[in-house]
């Protein structure tokens, strides 16, 4: 039986590769930051908006850019996020509820998975208003 490889491309850049077996075990697509010494590691900021308080009332943070990925957290109207990338209808984000520096507001010359002190994941773009960047 042949080996299958899962490739994840964001903006034409390979950010993750795994065999079919690894892909079934790992269902997390990392948020990638940096890549340009002239720009912040996450180039945009946003705020969660438009959630129905009579509905779920939260924006699901997913482990990858799609509905089939598991929910890893919830965000609510008014919460601030750093937007680090996008693919189709999804933003790759870094965020925190504590008032702390997530280390993404300075340039990073090399593209790498986010491993800083804050949380990261993927959110549906429809409920994010870009405020800067």
C-alpha cells in the first residue's frame, strides 16, 4: 500500500506536511508567524464581532482552518486578536484574555509555528473585523 502525504499550504507556502497516519493522529494545523524582517510577526489586528447573543454567542477557535477540525477554545464579541495569516474563509490567530504581550508585534525574519505565551488557532473570518493591518 502506498504512502499518502498531507500538505498544508497557506498563501502558497508549505506550512505543514504529514503522512496519512500522522495526519489522523495530529489534527492541529499550526499558526505560522513571521517571514519578513520588515513586518510584524502577525501583521494585522482584529476584534470579534457580530455574534448572536441569543445563539451560541461564541466564535469557535478551531485547531485547523475548517469545520471538521476540533474546537479548542471560544472567543466572544469584543475580544481582540492578532491575525497572523489566512486561508479561504479562515484567519490564523494569536490571542490572550490576559493583558500580556504575545510576542507577535515585532518582526520575525523566519516563518515558524507560534509557540509563544498566548493561545493560537483558527477562526471563521465572517465574525472578525480587521482593525489594523
